[in-house]
C-alpha cells in the first residue's frame, strides 16, 4: 500500500513537472513571439524611414541636376554669344571656324562641370 502511494505520488510529481515544463516553454515561446513581432515592426519602420530618405535624396539630386543643367545652358549661350559676336564685329562670316570654336568651348565647359 505504501508502495502504491509512493508510485502515485511519483507519477503525480512527474505530471506536475511536465506541466510546469510546458508552461515555462509556453512562456518562452510567448516572449520570443513578442520579441519577433517587435523586431518586425522595428524593421518595417526602418524600411519606411529609408524609403523616405531615398525619396528626399532623389528630389535633392533632381533639383541639383536641374540647376547644373540650367547653369550649363547659360554658359553655352554666353560662349555662343562671345564666339559669334567677334564674327559680326569683324565682318567675317566664317561659320566653320565659329562652329569649331563653339564646339571647343562647349567641350571645355562640359569637362569643367564633370569635375564636380
């Protein structure tokens, strides 16, 4: 009889240990799931922030490109005016020489802008 009580008590203790182990594992699982959800949310927020930063950078680059293009066009127009004006002042109409000078000046101007 004492042996049977001991066996029953031992089985009950094993059952309790198993239950406690399952509860502990369940708690660990819940905490891990919570950490994972927090990490996913953080990652999504970071991705959203990165997308916004990329968009801002694109806008800034587009604006700078427009400014540089405008400056380059103005420089080319000024160069064209400077090259063509002496032809008219001197009374020469050498279009070929004028075209070469415009081309060379344009090339020089574009090369100087490429440094930036």
